[in-house]
């Protein structure tokens, strides 16, 4: 294991990955495809964490003057000797990333953009001593290093940098802009969207439109936002989105790439689990996995092969899109509970997708919200119907978990508003009133969605487990212990009550039934498991004199409750 390639967690520099012996999934075919299509300006739109930044770094290292050809040895592109001879290391390259532009005000965002321009210009300080530039041109370059540049200089900054680079190197310039739309997303969140649109439009318009110093440009982002006219007037501008067949395998991991990675790290037997959790995205004609998820899964399971899979994607940034989606449930004209149930149960929704929406429009209607979920990776396509209509589905177990967790959060908020019902439920628990517990629990389940049989049993049980924790959490004076080690295993729920005088403890074991006819059998099985595993031990050790043992079985929105005293 000590000679294995390391896993590139959070590393987006192609050069570092190749030089420092990190595992690299070869995406250099992208270079050939970019040169084959050769639009003056190309925009790739993909969800976050699908390898956009690493691919942009790879393009930079290939085209930039002074590159090290050994970085590409053994990779797909090295087999195309004629292309490498003609293009590798032949261009000045301006490469910037806008993903770090995250400010609470327009003024702060401008400062951050100026810093990015400063840093980009600083990487070409040889221009200050260039024998090919005039004193005026050198003076213009120095202004690009000034952290107090005015708006006029800022708007034309990248245009001027390309002109100066072309004159010095006598070669046209390649421009790479990663996550171009992040400043717009953040500006929308913080209330200065229109000002930011104008600024970005001026910067991009100057450098990308009728710029004779430009060889070609490649941009990446999450949304196209063409309606903002940021790219107005570009005669040779091409967008490749997740619906296009071209470039469909260049972002994200394919089935074979995942199999190879798992085999390399001795995790072959985990393939089905990885596929269930992180596959399911459809870009063009390609089925792809989220690279961030697969790399993190391999990293976790190298040291602990029995580790549980995680929702890695959810933890990389905010989830405002899914929050808006779930919060809109049953609002007039917005999401319905039935639509949500179909999605989390593995079915599809037929909806029209508009790839041209703006950040202002993301949440303005359910139609725009469907489009946003699709383009940001919360939904994927299961077939194109025509006229812009797609069959949309939840791609995998991870995204389903994210949606269900948000549903449970919303459910907990709603049930917290009905104190009488919650009080009755908790009283029924401690008084061993299984009929009342069953009736009230059924009432609660009517307020949320139904999880059916399409996903794994553990997903169902986790959902109902979360449901119970949300209800029981009403009693802040009770200690609610989840998946706590007790006896010879881990009980689903232990409750240390405060009434009367800490005498009553509760053990609850939950089951999901595959059929309504099995509810009674599964309830008895849950009670038997409490006995067999001695789940009452921890409560006994704490001195509880009366311990109530509950077996609860669920099937869709039905349940059965049985209780036995210790």
C-alpha cells in the first residue's frame, strides 16, 4: 500500500497531481476535443464537484509556454504526437478562477476581483522588462498590478493583458476562466446582482469579443445565464451543457474509470455500493459518477473497508437550491407532496428544462426550480421527450438522502407547532398505550412523505428513525439516545425519561415491513431483537425500575406498535 498513488482530496492543480504521485483519472481527451471543435469561446456548464477546475488546470499546463512535457507522459494525449508537437507549450495562457469571489457587498466583491486580476498580471512580470513593449505599454501593465485600479482600467484589464502578452511573445493568447458565474450567484444572494452583471459583462465583453489577440477561450460554470447578455456579440461562442453529447465523458467518472480506481485500491467488492450511492448522472449519452464522491469514498475505505458511505457532496457547499425546493412543498403553484414522493421513491417527473434562466429567476416558479435542480445536479435526466421536456429523476442514493434529510428538517419544524399532539404522543409512550401511540404516529406520518420499496431497506429505516427522533425531540427534558450501544448491540432509540422521578426508561426498535401484511410479524421481531440483544442493559445499569420495550413496524404511511414491560 505504501507505493500506491495518493488520493487527490481537494487537489485541483494538474501539475501537483502528476508530480507528487497522486491518482489521476485521464481526461486529456478533452484537449483533443477542444482543439477539434475550436470555437473562439467555449463554455462548459456542469454541477459542482465534477472536475471542472482540475480540467481547466490540465488545459493550462498543456498549452502554456514553458510547460513540462513529462506531465503528460503515458496519458491519452501523448499518443497524438502531431497534436502535441503543434500545440503543447505554444501559448501564453491567462488562467483565472472566480470561485473565491464571495462577498457581502459589491464593494467587497470588486476588491476580490481586483486581487484576482492583480495576481494574474503578476504571473507575467517579465513584461515590465520586455524589449518589445513601449514605455506606455509597460505603464499600462503596471496599472494591472495596482490594487486600487479604477473601473475603467478594471473593465479593460484582461483585454490589455492579452494585447501585451501577444506583443511580447508574438503569439495569440489562450484564456481560461473557471467558475465564471460564481460572482453572479453570490451577488444575487447578497443583493447587488445588477451591478455585478454589468461589471462581468464589461470585463468579458472587452476580452472575448473582437479581440485580435485571443487564440481561444474556455470557461466553466454551473449555469449558462445567457439572458444576462454577458456574451452578447460573440460570433463564435459555443456552450456545452449536461444535455449535450459532445464532451459528455470529460467531466465526471465513467463506469470503467470507477472500476479501475476501485481495483487499484483493492476495493473491487465495493463497486455495487459505489454505483448505488454516487452513479446515476446522465451527461449527454454518458452515465457518470461524481468524482468528488468516488475519491472520498476510496480514501475512507482504504483504511476502513467497513466504513459507511457518506453524503460527501452535500458537505462541500451550501444547499440553498434543495432548501428552496423542499420549502416550496404545497405552496400554490409550487412543489406537491406527490411529486416529491415519486422522486424519492425512484420514479421520474416529466418537466420542461430551461437552460437559459438567470440567477434572479432560479426560485421564481416551480418550472425554473425544476431546471435549477437539473443543472445543479440534484436531479438528472432519464430520457428526452422533446420540446425541452425531460424525464427528471433523483440520480442516486446520496442525493436521495440529502432530500430526505431536508424533508425531515421541515417535518420537525411543522410538528413542533402542534404542542398538544406532541404532548399526547409522549404521554402515550410512557403510559404503555400502544393504541394511542399507533394512532398519533399515523397522524404524524400523514404530514410528511411516504417512502416506498424502490430503495434499500436501510434508507426506509433511516427515514422512519429520523421521523421518530423528530417527534420525541419535543421533550427537551428527556434524554433521547440514538443508535446507542447497549447489551450485545446497538439499539435504535433509548429514552431516559424524567417521569415519574426517573423511574421509566424506554427502548424502541424500528422495522420497515416489505408488505402491510407483515406489520405484526415485524413488530414481534423487533421486540424479540430487544430481548435477544439485551438492549435494556444500559437503562438497567442507570437504575431505571420500569423499562418499556417498543417494537414499531412501518409500511408506507401505516404502522403497527407493540409494547412489553421489562
